[in-house]
């Protein structure tokens, strides 16, 4: 299985798959300790179900487990299509039911009312970034002032800091730009962008 994982990751690199870093992490952290030393023919649906059960006991969500199983399935698919074949068959993989898309998003009128009641710059910035770009709280609180590029009016999110592990650049709206500019002017580059301390300086 370790050899099949190397083949899969090589395929990701060759094809420029954006999920390469995240897939490498899934393999090394969760999949390799269980499957790495196994031979392909020993990976059965029963063993896959046992893996699912163990991961759920650890608190992993169904969507997370499905992505991990998808990486394993990709390994088998590539091995099966290889010439000569590296596995005789692809086992049946379980597919877990995932939660439906979240609802209950803040409406524009509620957002505007909330902004009017907000007097703290750091909190106003957090609300604006969260509303406009869907940042999770962990992403907001980990932002540094140096990640704001005022010239290009953008935020740089580094690989490994986002939910899917991929980096990206986000263009700021006029509103978020003005708020981010205030935060940057009140912080050193290495400081957190959003901090209650900035209103005390």
C-alpha cells in the first residue's frame, strides 16, 4: 500500500492537483499507520469498515472520512489501470452519509443592523470578513497583519491554514479593505490582524 500511495502522490504532482498537500497529510497522518504496511489484496471492505468505525470513534466527521477513503480508492484505481496491474481488483468502498449544506446564514438586513451596533474596530472587521468571505473563526483569529496587501487590496491565506489546506488570495471589497487598512495601521506585520488590544492602544 505504501508503494500505491507513492504512485498516487506522483500522479497528483504530475497533474498539478491542488489537493496534493492535503492528500499527503491524510495519508501520513491517518491512512499510512493503518494501511501502509498492508499488501493491496489484504484491504477488504471489512477492513475499510473497521477503519471507518475507528475514525468515527476518534471524532472524525463523515465528510472527512469520505475524503480519506476517496484517497485510498484513487490509489486502487490507479493501480488497477496500471500496466501491468498492481492489484487484481478494487474493493467495494463504504460511502458515508454527509450532513446537508448548512443553512441559517445571516441576511443582509441583520448584518447591517449588527454593524451599526458594533463600535470596536477589531470586532467590526471580524464581522465584515466573516460575512463577506465566509471565514471560519479559526481562520479569522489566525490572520496576521502581514497577510494584508493594501496595494493589491487582497488577503493572502497560506497553505495549511484553511479548511481544505490550500492557500488562496482573496480580493477585498471596498468595505473590508477600509476596515483591514485600519487594523493594519494599528498592528505590526507579525501581529494578529484581529485583536481586542488594538482598541486599547
